[in-house]
């Protein structure tokens, strides 16, 4: 009588080895295909992450010099509003922080004083109601928000918003002491060296008028443009 292993035509150990070999042969292409799919997916995810997160900046500010020219409106507390013109030099230590030194020119003029002097010429409030004002200021600039804008499907421009904090001198016949300054602004960058800027600054100072001292808040709104040196990123 033959054993059951003999009825299969091979020894039990040989039959088991053959079954394992067949199973491995069947599973191997599936495993290799799964590994290929995993590698392709990994490369796709890595490539997508690189595209989203690691892009060259369209406009670089760090370690560049900025020359600005501005004009706008000076809204004074004790005086009538008047034009303001000036310029600024800014050095950017990084993409976020910079130091700015500025000079601006305006005139402190009082329409109310002119009306009073015309109505009561025997009582003169001021010998001159149209005094020049020179503004010398230094600010620390912090760019706290950035963005990009595509123009009607064409080129992409970069912009940022910044906060300014500093102090300076208001050189006229009525100001007293140091003038504090704080404000907010935005800059829009075009190409590699040109930008438009819009700034709003609040100047806090003491002024003396008609023998009395007043703590005032003067608002300055300016629009201008900037040139960055060197001219390339």
C-alpha cells in the first residue's frame, strides 16, 4: 500500500516547498507593483510640496538700500491742513525689519488766525501765520504681512504691509521737545528695483499757541515711490 504522499507524486516536504514557491511567484509582481506606486506617489508629493513651499522671492529687500520720494497732506490739530513733500532713506536688515531716516517739508498756516487778524487788526495773534515746518524723523519699520497679486492673468506683483515706530523733531516756531511718531503703510513692488508706497503717520507733539501749550496729534498721509539699490535681487 502506498502512502498518501506517494499518491500526490511527491514527498510531503517537496509538495510544501513547491506550494510556497508558487505563492511567492504569484505575490511578487503585486508587491513590486505596489512598491512602484508608493515611490511614484512619494515623488509626486515631494514635488508638490517643493512647488508650493520653496519658491524664489519675486522681490528681495534684505540688505538693500531704498530711496523714497513722497508727497501728500499734513492735517494739523492747531493749524490748517497743508501739503507736505519729502524723501526717505531706508536700509533693510532682512525681509521684515528696516531702519528709515526721513526729511519732509510743510508749512504751518492758520486760516482762523488770518480771519481774526483781518477782523481785529489792532489785536495781532501772530506776527506770521504762514511758518515753514521741517520734519526730521527716524523709524523702525516692521513688515508684518505679505501678499501677491496677479494682474488680469498677466504678471505677478508682490506687496506688504508695515508698521512704523519712531521719533524726531518738528522744526517750526511753535513745537516743543521731541515728536513721537507711529503709523502704518503698504508697499507694492514691480520688477526688481521699483516700488510704490502709501503711508499714514501720526505725530504726537507739544505746540505753543497764544501763550498756551497743547498736546496735539497731527496726521500725515503720503503717496510716493521707491528705488532699490542694487537694482537686482
